[in-house]
C-alpha cells in the first residue's frame, strides 16, 4: 500500500491513467459498435466515477452529454442501493427522468470492486444511442404525448449478473426492438468498452494502491473546484435574462417560450429556467438531468474550457427548474425530442452577451438533420440512418463564425458521411454544398450553412429533424442573423411543402432539400474590411447583391468596387473606433 500523501508526479500520472482509461473505453466502443449513430456520429457519453459517485474522467462523445452520467448514476444507485452490487454486474438504465436523456440513450453502468473493499470503488458508465427500443414509431417519435409511447423502459435492471448476461432480460429487449441485431451488437460494444475500462482501472490500483489513488483523486477534484470558482469570480456580478422560442411541441402548432435568468455572485453561478413555459403535451419536455448537463456544458466553456473535466468543475454551478416546468419533466410527460436542448443551449450565452464581449453571436439555431427508415433495396433488411447537419456558427468580436460545423451542443460529434448514408440506406445525394448568403452580416460575419439534396432509390420514410424554423438566431452589436433552417419535400412538384419537424413517406424517385441556417454576425456590417468582403464573394459565401445591400459595397465583375454613401458616412463617423 502506497503512502496516502502522494507526490505531485503520482497525482499527475494517476490523472492521466484515468483519462486514458476513459479514452480507451471510447475507442473500443467506436471500433465495435454496430450502428452508425455510434461509430460515425459519436452519439455516446463515457465517464468514470469514484466510490462517492463523483465523476473523475470523461471521454469525448456528444458534447451535451458532459456530466450527464453523474445525475443518472446517483439516481440508479439510490434506486437499487449500493449493497445490491456484486463484482461482474452491469446495470442498464433508460428511464428519462433519471437518465438525463431520452429513452433510446441506454446507460450501462458497471461497479468495479477492489480486493478487500466491500463496496464499489469505481463506477464505469457508457451511454449510447440505440436506434430502436420499441417506441410507437421507428426512428424518432416526434408526436408522443406520454412516456409509454416512447419505448421499453428499464429503470435500473441488472442485465449482467456476476459476469453472466441475463438472456431472459436481453430477449425482452430484443423482442421489443425493430432492429434487434443492432441493439444486441451495440449492447456488446458497450460491454466491451466497460471491460476495457475495468482493466485500466484495476491496473492503476494495482500499481499505486487504494490510498494513493483515493488521495490523488481527491486532490484533483479539489483543484478543479478551486479553478472553477476562481474563473467565476473573474466574471461580472449581476443578473441577466434571455428567451428563445421552440417551433412547437409536435402536437399543436403553438410556439414554446424558453427562458433563463443567469446570476453571478462572487464564486456562484446560477442558471434559473423557472420563467420558461410549463410542460407541454408533446415530446419536447426536458428531463431535469438533461437540463443540468446543458447548463454544465456552457458553464464549462465559460470557466475552464482547457482543463480535463471532473466533478469539481461544477461546484459553483446551480441549476433551477421547478417540477412541471418545460425544463423539469415529470412522469408521465413525453420527453423523446431533445431538440429542445439544442435550441435552448445558447440561452445562457444570449443572457451573458449583455455583459461579456467575448460571447459569440448565435449559431444556426439547432441541429437541422434528418433520419430515414425502411427496407434496404439490396439487402432486404430494415434500416435506420440519421445525419446531423452542419450549421453556421456565430461570429465573435475577433473573427468570423465557422462554416458548416455541428451544433455547439454537439460540437464533438460528426455528421454521417455520404458514403455511409448511401451504403446502408435507400438515399442518393444529388447535391451537397455551402449556402451563399446564409451567414449573418457583420463586421465579422457568421458562418454559412449547408444545402443537401437527396433522392430515393426505393420507397422509404423520412423525418425532418429541426425545431427552430419559425425564428432566426441573433447577431450582436449590430450584427445580423437572417437565415432559418428548413426542409423542402417534393421540391418542384405540385406537392412541394416546407417543413420543420416532420415525418412522411417518400416513394422511389422522390426527393427533399435540406437547408441549415448560418450563424449570426458581430458588429455593424459597414465596419467589415473591403478585402474580406471581396474574399467572401470569391469564395461563394456572399453574393454581390448581399455585398451591396448588407455591406454597402458595389463589387464589379473584375472585383473593382465602389463604396455606397451610407457606408462612407458610417466609416467617417466611426473611423477611430473601427479603422
């Protein structure tokens, strides 16, 4: 047994051993998963917690899963009792109100026991999106009105007991899924990830001993807490509010108000969602755990973005949402469509933009992707594919927004490649390109969005995945945000229809066009340098018409130019400020 007063070198090595363990779990999951949502999109969350259920390391998956397993782990252990666990157990949880996510996000948790210690020393958590768990509709459920339409619910069940899979329970899961082979494959991939993490963790304890590891982890958590508190004290004190709008709940067409009040007081940071609308009938209600992870993600960006994540980083953060609020769903409310989280993700930023110059303008609003389901024309097997569409990011006071990236709430994930989409489904790409004039104008412009044209080689179903089409984003300090997300189904026909969140059947030869919005601009567009405007025209980011209308610059075919009077007048008045 090593000394319980570890030296700094030991602490750093132990920190990296646990970070490495999480990363090796991640790589194992990606290499062994059966569905593209895991191995292509990276829709998962992996974390390791200590005996007190404090998160000590994470691996990069979907950004909005940062800290998500903490809430779920505590609910799970409180429900089952710590005394029920034995070496080799693996428990599954997907009950939304406990799981910080919707029903398809299956969390597998494994306790790790160290010789001579009766209770679990470590908890390994692997959360991954299963493509079908028996909901009323395949793919995504966009119009459920209660949880019992959203699939098989597992509130904390030992699926593996002392290292042996419970085949009876696994069969229940298989027979409730339209895609049982994929479900079982992904389940086994998650187990493989857990086994990888278990070996890494045991190696760390074997090398350094229980006391040294425990003490090192405590030091790391305390250090992170101090770093986060210090970062909060550097932010301005005060309270600021902001609101955003969700298109609808999937049942009515009524828009839904989302609101936050951010209060910073010394080393305390409070995000209060109490003024948001109450729960609604459709599946856009947020489990409170998901609300907390949403706030955690933006809080981490604001305070300690460059430090590996652990429990201590969130000590200054308090998240408030009363039961029955849109952001604190309670049984039996529907929760399947977590697009609410994407639209609301930048609410904290919008509030703090009133006090912090460093806050960027809004992104393209949400993740305006799509799903397709059907019977594969070549294999005859059922398929479900999804694609997270890139959007333009908002500009900052220092630079333009990035083009066609994943939404900030999912920034560490990927879209599904054209090759994979076409290989495992019935879709064919006719066009994929950046959208000219989709960026919000500004001294620094927003990033541009994407247009994707898709046709079908066989009958299939599609879901347009977007909840921010009725309103645009927001620019800052005179910057603009004008474009919106949309999908056009059956374009150029007498059936042409513009939709947001929408599900329909497509026949062979029919098509859709998907458009993602650009990011908001920062600063008055007249302050943008002429060279940048001309480069944007050459790159296809803006048109000559936009250059004239938005930037006051008439650009000729040979790229010579003439400044309009209103631009010249602005420059004259603000020369010292901008030029």
